[in-house]
C-alpha cells in the first residue's frame, strides 16, 4: 500500500504515543487488548507489562449519558500516576510502573477481579438515594461496599452472601480487598485533606499479577472519586469531580484542573509524604 505525500501514517490499533511514527525498536506490534469507557489497554513487548491510555470520553449512569471532557485523559493520567505512586510509597501494591506520555502509563498486567470496591466517608450518590440519609452526613466509620463489575447487569451492589455465592474472589481475597480499601482510604483522606479537599467516596478495582499477588489497578481520579472543596459550603460549587458532568453542573474541565493542580502541589511540596 503506498501513502500519499503529506498524509499522516497511522497504525490501526496502535497506542497514540506510537502514532504517527511507529518505533522500529519495538519488536512486536502493540495491539489493543481491551477498550473500556475511559481507557484503552495495549500490549507491549513484555507480556507482564501493558500500556494504559486515558481517553477524554466520559460516561455516566452505566453509559446512558455520554460526552467528552476536554483534556480529561491528560488530567486523569497525571492524577492517577501521582496517587498510585504515593500509595506505593505507603506500602500498597499497585499496577503502576511509569508514565510514558501525558495520556499513557505503563502498568503491570493484572487479571482484574470483577468487583468494584467502593469506600464511603460521607453520604452522597447511591447511598443517599437508596437509604434516604442526608447528602453530606459524615459517617461514623467508613463503609466498604462490593459491586459486581458487570455493565450488562448495571454493576449491582452485592450482599455478603451474594459475594460468597458468586465466587468472584476467595474469602481470603475479599478480606485482603477490604483491608487494602480501608488502608487506601486512610492514606487518600490524609492526602486530600492536605489539598483542602474532602474525600467523600471512591471506587477501586484490583487485579492479580503473574505471581497471584493482589494489586490496586485501574485509576484514581475525579472520574472515580467524589471530591468536595473544603473552602466551599455551597452544595454545587464544592463539587470537583464527575458529578459536575453527571448532573450538568458546568465547569467540568475547571474542576478536574483544580484537582490536578492541588494534587501536584501536594506532591511537589512534599506535604503528601
Ligand atoms: N464509581 C462507581 N462506579 C463508577 C464510579 N466511578 C464511584 C463514583 C463515586 C463512588 O464510586 O464516582 O465516587 C460511589 O458511587 P455511587 O454512584 O454508588 O454513589
């Protein structure tokens, strides 16, 4: 196939950092392994390493609402890298290896456990809707919830018995997930407090690496956390996360940018360590 002069050559299914100039140093052609709602995973030369590309695409309510948040890929890649590195430093095993472009990071290949682990410190979202508890009520202790990661079923909340019934993880793995989730909550709550932000709730995903070790995977970003500005009391103005997109509150990009700036400031000032 000949290419016309001036035409940009792109390799279908190759990650953005390799297009339009495909690296000859790369022994095997990277291929798209999995495309999710917010990220794409590509293979690399090393079977134990994948490339995770962060998209600007935004979805909510199990993809019933779709849109784009300009620059989100870059912002979420930066925030995720900073937070996963911070958590590694606190002794939490994660899949993060290194950032290779503004929207791409190398991660350890893990087999994702099909559970969404949600931790809540303050009443909001589905907890408020399903219990009638008032939004903003501080919980006396953090709540850890397990959801079945299955888009066709709408990611249902699992009871303890259903969790056992489904055999999505062994009882030992479930208690490790619970333990990590609470530890991560302590570290992230402290981190965000130093940024003047309340960590209301968040969702985590974990996977098993080649040695069968549980590692924190996926992302930690305003897409997956509820983050409220401690300097604002107004229930709409304080929102600095994906709820701005979900509920059409406007200023979505500005909110994500605020989180990036405060997270980076905390990291560079060393306040987070
Ligand atoms: N979450 C759950 N599924 C996808 C995501 N991102 C996150 C939300 C929120 C927390 O989990 O962003 O931070 C709880 O969500 P909800 O809707 O159950 O209240």
